[in-house]
């Protein structure tokens, strides 16, 4: 019986809430991907009941209707019905359903940080190593030996030039030319701009003769780049759309940069400057109140220090600290100590407790190792990999760490006030992270030892409470629960003489399809099979047969074996969004192929930098035609190894 694709399209269109509820529609190898205006208007049961629909999956803000091999035909019929097709970027790409500004901002920050997280974790380890070496060999840091400077640069360059890297990844997310985005980020840390910064909350300069230009420190910041690139992406697309083809390639970036960069400094500067000045004045006022002030200060800094780090507003507290360190404090034996930043370590260590709790809950070794590495960096004071890679995207762990920081920051302020006569705890200017604790020993101050004990106990309480809260409540996602341990495969019931064999099309680690990070494959909605975490970048034919279909984005292929097995090879998760970038096909539709023949190649670095998983699924799409499909192997696999028996 012929399939009625038009009827399927009509049923899907009605089920998702009609044409008016569709913001955009694209398709990948097996499913329709809707960005809906309001997902609540979609009727899941009606869509699932539509003939030709396999399943419905809602993930990443997209409403995904699993069709299978006929997805293109249904897509064409939906186009005929007026469904708006094509990708969306920017805020719309974050999901069709309405989201709060906070959720959109968190999603965007997490998304733009994904490609640079490995490097962030690396520099965290470098800074930790440097802290250890500085403690063991203190003279080395002031000897003038360039080895210290070079190693310090290796650990700090990424942080200093963060606006450039964030601008690059944000440009990819918002649809701006990445190089144009990098120019915007580079402007924030351009030497002449940095020289205008007085290391206070702001400095006001003239712009076209008017004193309206606010300058502040932008190195290590995140949000200025994101906001500026988002605005620039709108300008760039407008110019690309409206300018004549002969001039748009150079006029579009010219006009975009000419408008976006001044606007960035005129708008972002005042906003962050005003907020920073307000934070600075508020903290100074609170710190001056004896006994009560340190409790409130500990609560605020403990709760919001990492929030300020996310927004780049923590620099507002640096001038206060520098002033404190430059002035002998008679309360603390005339030492040059700081009070304001003394509570930050309590907030920092709370993030460490959160990420170690996450590591304890997840089973996937790669993800767990990344969490542990981020936690080690946090011990040495580098929390960005923790925040952007683990706690902030999940929200609840980040909130719990802030709650713990607030509780034990307030307690540190309370008991510190009893110890110092109402001034809370204090510390000398010193190293970061774990090596900051010796700076709480204050020679000549009667309460020196107790000052150190209070900060140690508060830190232990903060990390402990956060660990408990996160461990009790954290729910790992499918990818985090996926174990890398090779399963024991029982093939004793397979009739080896008659079973059809499917060979591994890629070198890597093979797992059962229900361990896939993709919800549809977990449920075997498209059929039984296996999935791979591949090594290398080449996909080979798993049997002798013919190429039935190559998808427009080159990330997937449908094959038909000479004995009737229909098979889908799908490289990556959500890699359809790359539009073919990073993939190179070596065959065409209708070609006959033999087992082991190269089908296509992919650039795993491009895929990984874009934030997509390399997981490759191999699925028998006509599973219903067979009595039994048995996984033949698990764990490390070479191309040509038998991975499936079909009977």
C-alpha cells in the first residue's frame, strides 16, 4: 500500500498547532525539527497518532517528530502546506517555547562557553600548578626569570582575552561572521582602550565632544561580548539582505563594525559602570557597620560573588580591596589586610562541592573526568569551568552553591566579629584558592589563629553543605548516565550459519542503542541497532549493498544490503544544524558499495567546536521484518568487526 505523505503532513501540521504556531521547520536524517511559537499548543497524542509518525521527542527547545526514512517526503508536503522552513538563530534558536529572560541568558552563556571549556579546564590546572610552585619556590616569582612569566601567561591569556573568544562563539550562535565577531571582542581589550581604564568602577571620557563615554575594565568579561555580538548580528543580516551583491561582502562588515563598536562602548559601559558603582558603594556602606555589617557582608559576598563573576561585575569590588590592602588596619595589628574579599573563598569552594557531587552522580567516564578536572581547578580558585560547564547550565547546583556560600559567609562574619570586636574576618593579599588560607594568619593580631580557623570551618561547611544538597537532588541526563563499561554480550542463541552480519563502519567504542544520548534512539524509535563513540573521522560501508539516500547535510546515509537489510548511519547528534560543514561524501545515491568501502569523512574538530556530540548511530530501520537482532560486540571495536547479527 502506497504511503500518503500528504495525509501525514496534514496530521502533523494540525497536531503541532497549525502553521501559525510554527516559527521554523528543518529536518535531519529521520525527524522533523519544529521551532514552535508555543509548545503548549502542540498535541503530543494527536501527533503520535498520525499515520507515518514514529514518535515525538522534545529536547533543546525543539519539537521533534520522528518519521524515519520518509522524513524528506513529509517535509516537502509540509512546505506545500505553508510551513515556514529554514534555520533560526539567536534568541529564537534557543527554543520555540516562550522562555524567561534568565533562562535564555543562561542557555546562551552556557552555549557560547561549550567550545572553550576544555581550554578553560586546562588553564585552571596551569594556574593550580603555578600556585603550588609559587609556594614552594617564592623567590622564583620575583627573580625576573622569564619562565615564570611565560607559564603565567599560559594560564592567564585565555582569561584576559576572554571577550575575543566569547565573541567568536557568540557570533557562531547568532549567525554573525565569526571574524567580525572577533573584531568586536578584540576592541574591548585593545591596548589604547585598556589604557583609559583607571581601575575604578568607571572613567568618563569625551565622545564627539561630549563627556558621555564610560570606560571600564572589560578583560575576562562575558556579557559585553555576547550583547554586542547579538546586536551586531542583527545589523549584519540587515545589511547582507538589503545591500547589492556587488558591495555587500565588504560594506556589510564595514557598516556593522562602524555602528556596533561605538554602540558597545556607549551602552555597555554605562550599564555595567552604574551597576558596578552601585555595588561598590553598597558594599562599602555595609562593611562600615560594626558586628551587623560583617554578617550582611559575608551573606552577600558568599551568595553573589559567583553571580558577579558570571556577569563580569566582580571587578567592582577590586578597587575596594586595593584600598583596604594599601591602608594599615589598626584593628588587625596595623597590618595591610582586606575585609571585603575575605569571604569570596567561601563562595568559590561551594562551587567545588557542587561539581564533585555531580561527578559522583554521573557514570560516563569522559563527563566525570571533566567534572573532576574542573573541580581541581576550583580548588585553586578557577571556577569558570565549573560554572559554565556544569553548575550554571543545570541551574539548581549553581543556586545551591550560592545558598551555601550565603549561609557560611554570614556565619563567618558573625564569629569573625566576635573574634575581632565587630569587624568580621580579614586576610592579607595572597594567592588564590587553597593557597589563600595562609593569608588569614595575621602576625601580631591576638585573634590570628581563630581568624584562620573561622575561614577554614566556614569553607568546609560551605563545600560540605553544597555537596550534600547537590548529591541528593541532582538528576544526571542520559549522556551522563551512559556507562563506558563494555557489556557482556551473549551470542550463544544466534544461528551463525544463517544470520546476516553487520560490520562496524567506524573505529571506536560500540554500545547498545539504548545507551545513546539521543532520546529517540534510546527508545529504539527508529529501530534496533548500536551506537559508537568514534575514533578518527571516516565512515565505511558495513556490508555489500547500495546507497539509497544521502542527506543534504551529508551527516547521514541510508543503505540497502544485497539481502534486504535497510540501515541508517547517522553521524553525531544535532549535526544537521551544521548544514554539511565538516562532512565530505565519497559516494552518491544509487552507487553500489562493498563492505569496508569509504562512504564519507567528517572533521571531528569542527563538530566538537560547534558543541555537538560525535556519537554515531547504526540502526536497522526495517527492524520489524526480522525476528531477532542481536548485538555482537561491545567496547573497543575496529572497522570490519561484526557488531550485529540479524535473523
